[in-house]
C-alpha cells in the first residue's frame, strides 16, 4: 500500500554520491594536493556492495540523477521528487554510502568522510530543510571517528552515526566504546547500514561467486553485529543508546531472539553483565528500517505472524531505501501490518529512535571545520 | 554425574530416530589401528594440522565440562561419547532410540590441512565407525566422513563405502575453504547423487580458516555458538545460488545442529533478492525457496524456545513438517531430551511421529 498519512519520516534514503571533485572545496590543502597529484579525483569510490547499475542499487525508474557527479540536477532534486514530495514526508534521513570508508589509509578515509559530511550539510541539508543525515565516519579508526563525531555533532541536522554491517571487527568490541559514549552524549543514534569494507569474506566459508549471495549474507552480518553489541555489554554501559539496523531486513529477528535467548540462559556465566534477556535488550535499544521486507509475496498473514513473533510494534522505522529497488510504484508499506503498527512505524518510532528529530534546527551548519583543520594527524 | 538413568519402558514408545549422536575416541590413538605406519608416524611426530591458533583446543573454551553433559563421562576415564555401553544405557535404551545417526566430527580429515593425511584420516575414521560402533550396535548408522577439500579422495571414499548399508549419508564440514556451493565441491555432490546418499552438514570448528562472522572474530563463546547459525544460512544460500540443486536435481542435504527457525526468513530473503537479481544467476531457474523446500532437511537440536511455543509451531509449518528431523546431540551440553523437547509444542500425533522418526526413516530409507 501507499503511505496512508502525510508527515512520515523516511529513515533510509541514499543521495547521489558526490564525486571527489565535488568534495574538493571541503578538503584541506594537503588533501587537495594529494587528490590532484595521485589522480584520486578520477576514482569512483563506489562500494562493491552497491554497484551503481545493479537492480538492487537503483530502481529502474529512479536511476536518473543517481550517478556520481551528475550536474544537471541539484543533489536534493531527485529525493524531493521521488521521495519527499511523492510520499508527503516530514523528514528523510540521508545515508551517504561513500566508498572512502573502505580505504586502508585511515587519515585519507577520515578526510573524505569529513568532506562528505560537509558536502551533505551544504548541498543537501541547507538546500532542503526536510532532510536529515547520518555522520559518515572512518569506522576502522576509533580516534579519527570520534574526532569527526565531535566536529559534526553540533549540527543537529545530523541524527546518527553511520557504520557498515561488515567491517574490521564486530562493533561491540570495547575499543569502540568511546564512539558509543559520544553517540549517547550527543543524542545520536548508532546506525548500521548494509554494506562491507570487505576486510573479511562475507561468509564463514569464504567468498561467494555472485552479488546476490553477498546481499543475502548481509542479514547474517546484522545478526552478528547485534549479538556483538549485546554480548559485550554495550547496552548495560550505555543505557541511553539507540541502534538502528538499516536495510537489514527484520524477519530474521524472531529466530535471533529465540536462539540468543536460549544460548544466553545456558552460557550467561560467561557474560555476567548481561542482566536480562536479549529480547528485552533489543526491545529497548534496537530498531529496524522497513525495507527490505523479506516476507513471502501475496501472503500478508505470514508477515502479520512474523510481526507478532517479533513481540513489539515499535521495532520498525519507515523507509523507502531510495533509490535501491525494494518495492514497486508507491507500494512501500507491505500488506499485513495493523493500523497502529503502521502509524507508529511512520512517525512515532522514528521520533523515539532519533531524539534529534524533536529539535527543529533552522538551516545552516553549526560549524564547518574541515577548511581550517590540518589534515595530517 | 549421579543423575539416575531414566527407565526405558515409557520412552521407548517414542520410536525415536536421533539424527545427531557424537561418538568419541576412547584414546587419542584410537585411530592408529586403522592407519598405516606412515601416517601413525606422521601423527606422532607432527600431529594434526588445523587452522586455529591452538593445538587441540578451540580459542573459545566451552562453558561447562568441555561442552559435555556432566553425566556423560564414562567411569573408565574415557571421554563422553566413547563408551558404547554407557551410550546404550544412558541414551539409546533410555530414550527409545531405534536408530541413531553417528556424526563423527573430529579427526575425520575435514579440518586437516595436509590433504594426504586428511585422506588417511577419513578412511580410518570410517573404518573406526564401522568396527567400533555399527558392528557391535546395529541401531547406529554411520556417515561417510570425507575431507571436503580433497574431493578426489572424498569421491573415492564415497564409492568405496556406499554399498555398505551401515553408511547412510555423507558428512563434510560446512566451514569449508570456499562456500560449499562452489564448483570445486561438485564432484562430491555428483557422487552423493549417484549413490543416493544425503549430504550431511554439521556445524563445525574452523575448518576453512575464515573468521566466523563477516565482520571478524567474535569475543565470546556465546557469539561463536551463534555464528554457526549465520554460517549455516550462508552455506544454504551458497548451495542455492551457485546452482548446485539445479545441477544435481536429486541431491538431498541435511543441515545438522544449525537450527531451522531461520530457514523461512532466509528463503523469503533469497526469493526477494533473486527476483531483483536473477539476471546475474540465470542458472537459478526457480525461486530459491523452492529448492530449499525440495532438497533440504533440518535437525531440531538445539531447538528454539520462544516464550510462546505456538510461534515455533508457525515456523515449523513454514519450513515444512516433512523436513524437520529430531536430534539430541548426545553427549553434548546442549542436548535435547526427546521426552521433553516436543512436549511444549502443540503437535498432532502425526506431526510428532514425523519429527521423531518418520521423516528420517523416509529420507534414509530405513525400514
């Protein structure tokens, strides 16, 4: 079905990626030199997880305006036309999946992330007040990520910090805790989006041959990250933290809760800080964006039962996943959800997951620090 | 260790086929009598050579008694699962197990890096199962243990053993060097199909050496335990998308101890992704869920325990009543008791009979 009411919040849209050239104004002299001398400006920085012309990356009727560096339209125009206006949204949260996060040179990754965040603030958020965004961080380096969070956090239009589902190490590791502390302090959600920096094979038996298999395997990575956050005690340490799994699918959740609940009962002495079942922890701290809906087609009663198995109608956050091809036409809300579930999903659950959506900052970034910052740390 | 053994009379009515029993070696040298002098010397000098960092242990220590039921340690000091008499008394007799499927996990060559040694170990482990278990206890059936990375030997071993009715299936590790759908493993499936033996995949250690999750190694045993579940999902996805079931239309696969409640969600996810991406995989001709429904069997242990048992029954319905087979995992710590496990679920007599034995009898052609 279509979105039944105006004012919904779309928690996952992907703007066209800026070319490296478009980022130059936001970078330091050092990185501008590096980029020019090394011809880095000719590199595409597309994540392998999202090849630009693959059907899952781009719905056929949404392809226009999505190639990097596209100059005929202003960056927010396609999102306005296809998402904001079409679904009469209050907000849409932009997740810019820039390939800079996969670099091994963490300083370069950090510079590109800063450039992307500043580009997003100016080209998207300043231009379109309904948009909100995630902070892109060089997640493999905690110190540099922390610095970027602190730099961007004063701009309240950034509502979460973005991680990929597959990185160097499970996210719950204690070395990452300063990031969670910063998120909690600033009221930023921890957003984990599908995608990989390919530091490890996408499966425990190595590398699949086909992209479709990699995409399916993303769900396993989300299960892994969720259990990592639970097992390491992140939610005991940061009781105000909200985690949003983005483009994760959610129909795997009931099994995850049953299995981890049973295993926890058997092995809880190993993780004595976990003071309640994974089900309770997840219910309090974790949310899932709607798309993709991995449920059988034409059987709404099955989806309804899965939602019942999940045990709460507060898990889901509305998302279109624009321009990824998850649904056809305007049929973005799957059949099988109850009216209350839909209403909560469209607005209330997002307001709960993203405290910064309650604030209504007028346009204009709080600061724009990259120009003045020395890039080499 | 002092728990009284259950009286067999009532339980025997269950007529259980237990699809996951782990026999153990009475001593570290138990396979020596089935190895040539060359490999006995090799083993004594160099040991087995696996991928984890530590010799003879996993870097995630188990939570209790090395992962064993405390009451399963034989009095003679041998490890749990090594004493046939105790297994008979404590499990087969007490639980009315009509047929028990041996899953010989260790030292069968599945994890060995030296492929010639792996071949010798595989043959030895199969001889050991036959002579030490199946011959003295006809209720037990063996799986032909094969080292999946040495396909040439695996095929030869399948050829050699298939005519012996004691061997009802083929066992290899889903934690392979490449995802199991990869073409390098297809000769094994061709042999399995030719001899009409299901391929059994049991969750296992670190055979292939890849980290247990797509985002690196976890910290705790609790996580490593769960990683077997996500891993098994990726194994099934690999078999589907690499086209194994299209190429081997009579192949049957049994996923053991990997769970089953995830299967419907995985199948829906695969269907959805396939619908978008099918141009990439034209060899996958049907929706993935259809291959799963047709080719794959699941064992129950460790069975999921939602607060509302009805939810698990929903899931069983989606998997298919004829595709779920009971297993205990004796003598491991997370053993499921046949008298207890299904009692929470509201099942019809027919459904219960299917799970406890009829499905396995049909799959393995047991009388």
